[in-house]
C-alpha cells in the first residue's frame, strides 16, 4: 500500500527552505509558489519528487526547472499584477500557472503540441483562465497580443531574439537563458524607449530554444 504524500506540507517546506531562505524576497512570488500545486504538472512517476530541489522530467525530452530557479526568474520580471506577459516554452504549464497568479493576462507558446495539450488540461482543472496557450515557434514571440510588460523564455537561445525585444512594452523586462549547451547565462533585458540594456544574473543550463531565432532542430 502506498500512502499519498502530504503535498501541501511538502510545498510549504519548499517555499521556506528553497525560496525564502535563499534570495526570493518578492512576497507575491512566494505566495504564488505556495498555492500552485507543482505535483499536478509532472508525470505521475515524478510526483513524489515534485517539491525537491532539482529539475524534473516532463516528457518529450524536456524538463521543468528546480523550484528556486523558476521563482528567481519570476521575481526578475517584477510583476505587480496588472501586466500582460508572454512565456516561451510552456512545457508542463507550471511556470505559466505562477504567472497566472502574478499578472493579469498570460500568453504562453509551446512547440510540442502534446505538452501544450497536457498543460492546457491542468491549467483548466485549476481554473486559471487568464492563461492563453499557443502552439508554434515562440522564438518569434506572439505579436498578436504584444506589447508585453514581461517576457520569459524557459529554453536557452543563442542570443536574445530581436522579435522578443521588439515585443517588449516601454519599461518591459525580458528574462531568458542565453548561450550554448551547459554554458548558458540567465539574462535580464530592459527596454527604455528604443534603448535595450541587459544584466547577467547566474549561470544556468536549460534545454535549447528550437526555432527561427533560436537553435536549429537536432
Ligand atoms: N516553463 C516550462 C519548462 C519548459 S522546458 C515549465 O514550467 O514546465 C522548455 C520548453 O520549451 C520545452 O517544452 C520545449 O519544447 C519548449 N521550446 C523549445 N523551443 C521552443 C520554441 N521555439 N517555441 C516554443 N517552445 C519551445
């Protein structure tokens, strides 16, 4: 007989030990991580590991980042609640669910239709109806709903795609991993008028962004 783990308790511990005890200071990000049931977004065999301090496999060779990195990237977007945001790489839908709690409207793009469908189902079960999932090449952004106060890519690009910079609102932030293979850097870009500046945050290792303004398909 297997007992169902106490996911609520595990999640509370995750927020305390992995996020608040490190440098996640944005109270809204901590609150969102506290309510989004991360275990619902991963395959059944990974559910028991959902609140551990590591990335998890979500199918199609893709991964969902460790909770700390998801929270850090979210914090870097500096969301206050009224924004329209864009995510590239829906994957499991977990990051999109956090964004749904922190912004007014979320658009997210995934190139694998099977992952997008699964994410759509979980987000619907959680009644997060301010998330709009699109299937396609997110390296080109989603011009139909632009501009965005925040854009986040959860796959590594060779460089910040011009299409994404173009779709930033004035004052908007773009957070993304840049670089090849395991030698990637998390960057945050900021748009002020037609001026774009960026800062390097930490070394990271994401799956590749595959697309016109990303890497070639293997
Ligand atoms: N944010 C996700 C993690 C996704 S992993 C989560 O919370 O679970 C990165 C995802 O980016 C993968 O699902 C991969 O298929 C997708 N991806 C890679 N290149 C892409 C592109 N050009 N457009 C859209 N999605 C892309």
